C-alpha cells in the first residue's frame, strides 16, 4: 500500500489536476474541484485516523517544460511521501493550437528527470504515475492520437523504470466508453466531467490502497 499514517500526498499536473485550484482565493491550500479533491475527501472520510495531508500543485496549461521549471518549488521543497503525476496532454495539444511541438524524446527525458530527482531527494517516497489520456468525443481531437500515443508509450516506459504504481487512464477511459459515450466522461475529450474525475479518483484510490 502506498499510503501510511501522517503522510503527505502531492498531486502534480496540468488543468486536469488543477481543476480550478489556481483561480480560487487560496490556491496554496485549495485542492480544486477535480479528482484530487474527491480522493482527499473520500480517504479522509474513510480513514480519519490516518491524518493524511493533501497538496495540489497542478497548473492549467502546463507541459513537461513548465512543470520542470517549477519542480523544485512545487515538488522537492514540499517533500511529499506520495507523489501523483499526470502530465502530457498539453505536450501534444500545443502542437495543434500553437504550432509548438514537443518530441516524444523530450517528453520522456523531462518526465524521467523530474521523477528521478524526486526519488533522489527522498528515496522512500512513492510515485504514482498516471498516463495522459484522450477521449475521442470531438472530431478535432482525433488527430491528437498520432502525437499522443507515442507519449503514452513513453509514460509507460517511465513508469516501469521509476514509478511504484501506474494508472493506465487512457485504457481505463477507453473501456469506460464501451458503456457510456465519450462525451459522458469529457465534453472536449481532454477535461473530465464530474463522472470522469470520479472515475480517475476511484481507480487512484483502488491502486493506492492495493
């Protein structure tokens, strides 16, 4: 099991993790409205005696480039016991809206450098890595696959090398779309709706408590 009493859990990522946190009056303590908030509330209700501390430092729009630039302040200085990371969709998206591409190699190198530095700072820290995902609920996002799929494979490789637990959310959402249409989980294919955030939270908790 990844969690233990009195541990600090840090969520890192982009807008999916941010989920309104940075626009709140107190972003330093706010968990946003997405899966980090659901996870924290569920675990605190189920295990109040564990005295868990949850921190969210996801920032909307971040790629691995921006995350790596703030890594010391927003990860290493926090000294988490459990580090949860979901990053990668903007490394793909910026190719199509800004014309700024991130190679799969650069994505992998930045991701592994961040995870490795976290492990070096605290060898006892546990890493839970979530793969980036895409639900093809809108036609304009389908073209993302040619860029995103290699990055998902790179994330899986990073997980084999450095993570203590891995959440294959692209595959999990694909399976979920057999039962409900993609738009039920995400209106734009990237940002989860409440049911989508709840699905991430459910699978995260199952994995963390296994």
